[in-house]
């Protein structure tokens, strides 16, 4: 059983690396951001509640995302492991996750912290294009799709996220350092944190993750 947390600022490559981990280990990526964006798109009550926070680059309330995760981790495909992408993002979320895992009699294997500096993150996010179908991330310069506007993986339509405007990106980065960065020390204390240099090619970073995970 393999349970991972991908920790890292907006644009660090959590989604990009999660997709490679899914292919390698055949365990699901659980991205609270993707789940919330789907709820917005489908006009669900959850989406209506979350959208304002997301557009401002703020965190959605803990209670909301904890509920999403509690439900998602009960699904059958998560029984043999999962990759948490973008959760937890606050200490209360981390504590709630621990309780959920205790209930299932399981434990986090590795917490992988992907480190990239702020200027690089802004460049990555302003050039990002995301797939409406499968959530795959592309970049107009660093990781372009074969055909412009079309996903390589599922042929879905690519779009620019509403929160990928420079001003909102800066807010998200500030929110990360205030509210999420403390989790690095939290998991370091628990002994399962692995820090990864998040710069270089996508393949290089994936190789660092495999190494950190003992593969
Ligand atoms: P979420 O969707 O999780 O956004 P995020 O954390 O801001 O992270 P991103 O998805 O922007 O970045 P990423 O690390 O996945 O990078 P990617 O692989 O795409 O959350 C969105 C919002 O939802 C939050 O602001 C909040 O409102 C809400 N939310 C979600 N979870 C929540 C929670 N737990 N609690 C409360 N609220 C929550 O890569 C980025 C770009 O870089 C792409 O263009 C990619 O192609 C490119 N790239 C990737 N790797 C490389 C590389 N090695 N070199 C060059 N470019 C690269
Ligand atoms: Mg992402
Ligand atoms: Zn796709």
C-alpha cells in the first residue's frame, strides 16, 4: 500500500508529477483543486461555495475540503494507495487527514515537498494550459501539447485557469507561505518528509520522486 502527499506551492508541478505517479503505481490522484473545479463547472452547491475563494486565490474553508477528502478516500479505487495533490494545506487539514487514515487503519508513506522559487512559479503559471477533461497541465513554452489547445492524453479542450492571472498567482503564493508552508515542519517532525528540488525537466523531477520513495 502506498499513500503519498504532494506538497508544494502553486505551480510546483504537483499535478504534472501526480499523473506520472498514477501511471507508475496505478493508484489514483486525489486533487482537491480538480474536484472543486469540476464542482464549479457542474454548477454544484459545493462549486458555488468554493468559487469566490478560488478566484481570489484564498483557501476554501477547511470544513469543505475535509468533507471532500473523507468521502473520496472511502472509494474503492483508493484502497491500495493514493496520491494527495493539494491536500492537506493547513494544520487542521493535516490533523483531520490523520484521523481519517486512523479510521482506515493506514498511514502516510511519504510526504514529498517539491521546491521551486517564486519567480519560476509565476512563469510556469502564467503560461499554463489545463485540460478540461482529465486535468493534465501543459505549458505554452515548457511543456506544449502536440496540437495547440488539445490535450495529448484525452483530446480534451485546453483552457487557462481563472486563478492563473499574475495578481491572483501572487496572492496564492502568499497564502501558501502563510498557511501551507508550516506543514513542512509538521511532517518533518513525523519523519516522513522528503524534499525534492522541483527545477529541471519533468522527467528529472520524477526520477527524484522515485528515488525519494525508495524505487
Ligand atoms: P490547486 O488546483 O491545488 O492549485 P495550486 O495548489 O495552486 O497548484 P497548481 O495546480 O496551480 O500547481 P501544480 O503544482 O499542480 O502545478 P502543475 O503541475 O499544474 O488549488 C486551486 C484552488 O483550489 C486553491 O487556490 C484553493 O482556493 C482551492 N483549494 C484546493 N485545495 C484546497 C485545500 N486543500 N484547502 C483549501 N482550498 C483548496 O504545473 C504548473 C505549470 O508548470 C504547468 O504549466 C506545467 O506544464 C509546468 N511545469 C510542470 N513541471 C515543470 C518543469 N519541471 N519545468 C517547467 N515547467 C513545468
Ligand atoms: Mg495542480
Ligand atoms: Zn486531458
